[in-house]
């Protein structure tokens, strides 16, 4: 979801990821990244100082995709 949409929805708190739509936890098989996203979300539940706080994770999509391709190669899912 785009950050402006998240802001307009006014959630009590949110973690924003600047990634392609539909990739809320990154790419398939990238367990470390998926765990990091979940831990950031849980951490925000504890540490949010105000209602409506939006935390942005500064992990660029190209990096996520490159790591995902490498994982798929190691698993034999990609040449």
C-alpha cells in the first residue's frame, strides 16, 4: 500500500514498507526478512508513542528482490 493511503486510513499504528504491492513480507522463502518485518510490527506495538504512528523500514525493494532471487537459486527454483 502507498504511504499516503496508509496515512489517510489513519491506523492506530503501522509499519510501512516501500515495496511492490502485494509483497507485505518481502519475497517467498526469505525467512530472515519475513521475521524482521514481523518483529518490527510487534516492536511497534510496544514502542509506539502516539496514535497514528507510522514506522518506515528503510529496506529498498531492489535489494529485497535480489536477495529473493539468490535464495530461489540456492533452493534450485531458478537457474
